[in-house]
């Protein structure tokens, strides 16, 4: 297994982790653009790091992420977040990085239908 590929997590698996009070909560990073967040957002706290503004935050990524929590990266469909997760692992930032398969679109259809699809 390539150590520079994030693990996959499904929307239902993420929901279970978020609801389980006995487990360590993952830290969610949303890499979608501002207008996408306006259309559809999660009902829980996320760190918003739009990829188009990477020059603003990439140099301080270690300061922005917790040292001890697993990271789940999300986007609209799971492609940009996968690339971001790969980048994180290549930087040596995290060893426990997951990609939300299907992104917020899958979250909307599989977990929370109140989240608008776009």
C-alpha cells in the first residue's frame, strides 16, 4: 500500500465516527471554494482551506492542523480532496488522513438530505 494515498472513508462511516462519543473525533478539512460552501455546507465544524487560495495557507499548514486527531478531507465529489490528502501525506504532515469518498455530494445523498446537491 502506498503511504502517500489517503484511506477512503464513506459518508456513513464518517457519520458513525462523528456520532460516537467514545471515539476520537476526526478533524474535517473542506477544500471546496467559497461559492461551493455557500451552496452546501456541513452541519458540523470544518476547517475551510479553498485550494485556489493555497498560497495563503500552504506555508502554515502544520499550524492549522491538530497534531493528534485524524484528518478527513472533503470536497464536492472526492477528487480535489484526494489530491489534497496526497499532498498532505507527501509533506509528512499526517499519517492518518482519510478522503471522504463522493464528497459532500455523497454526504447529501447518503447521510443528510437537507444538504443541497449541486
